[in-house]
């Protein structure tokens, strides 16, 4: 069972970041209690396909590959499966990747930026502890066999043969943490990282596999604290504009600034 606590002050987030300095963070604006990539969420598959279908993931990937050349000229090679997943994730297509960030403040922003009447949650994961469950120590290079297998799996109809072709003795059963190349400015701004997941099976999801609170912990963000967190994060330079870097985000931040009725500079803090 995942260890769960309450986080109610920005100082708690700073302490969390400095204590778990090598952890990755993920914020949800609602309480989900799970870490499931979008393509595997039952409500998504049910809405789009009316039933859970194993081939749904393959269909989404192939459809994206087929139509992407119409709107973008520089695209990965067809067999570069992981780069296609990075590209799809960046543009909002459902994939087997799950977004993480190396910044607790960025993770906290995503936990408090929406659904202000509901509690949010912030997860902290030590990524190297996750990879040990696949027999891998550290974070993978692009040539890592486990990463290559998990990225190619949706496009292959024979998992055992794929594993043999890649040089794996057994099929990876667990999610794997990936420190990706930073292809897009947004990934740099958000200090992006990912976990890549096989189709979820009982006892093989991240909260079931990682049980030590030093490696996985969840914090509940009370609804009543969300607006104060947003204000504090803005003061620390974490806004929609700094994270998404587009004109829509700039407009959003300007509107937020104009919601502040009045401001008088307080006395600065002093330390001896």
C-alpha cells in the first residue's frame, strides 16, 4: 500500500524537494490513487472504443503515424518507436508513457492548477528503484533493450519473438523509468521525465510494485490550499507561461494577475 500524507504549505514542498532530491514528481488535480498512462485508462478506452480492446493502442499509434506527415515535416523513422511515443505524448495523443518531472514545484503546479473544489495529489517516485524490478540498474540509454521492447511492443504481434529479436531473455513485466532526450522546449521547462508501461496487470503497477515510502510516496493537497499554492508558485516563477511557453499560456497568466485586487509590498524577511 502506498504511504500517503498531507501537503498543505509551500514550505512542505521545498522540504520534500530537498529531502527526496533524486525523486521524480507527478501531480494530479484530482484524487486518482493510481499511476496509469492515458491509453490504458478504462474510461478512455471505453469512451473511444466502447470496450477494452488490446489493439486500441496499435490503432492510435498507426493513425498518428499515418496523418502526422500532413502537418509536420521532420518526423522519426518508422522503426524509431520510442521517438514516436515522445512525439505523440508531447502533442497530447494517448500513449503508454506517463509524464513526470524532476521539479517538485512543477509537479505541485499540476496538482493545484485545476479542480479547485477537489483535493489533488502529488506523487514522488525514486525512479531507479522502479527499474530494479526489471533487472536494470540506473536509468536507461536509448539503446536499452527493455526500453526498446516496451516502445515496440504495441506494433508487434508476437511478444516472445520481439523479445528474442531485441536480445531479452524474458518479457519485461513492469513499468520502466526513462530519462528522455529533451526534444522540445516544453520538456526543458518542465524538467520532463517518463515512465513507460506495459499493459497493466494485477500486482505489476507502480503503486503495487514499489512499497517502501523512500521510493514511492503520495501527498494529498487539500482543496482549500490550492489557490494559495498557485499564488506561491507564481511568486516562485512557476506559472502556465513558464511551463508551456505559448501565447495561450501568456494570456492565462495575465488574467490570473488581474485577479489580484491590490498589493502592498511587505517587509522582506531577515536572517542573521
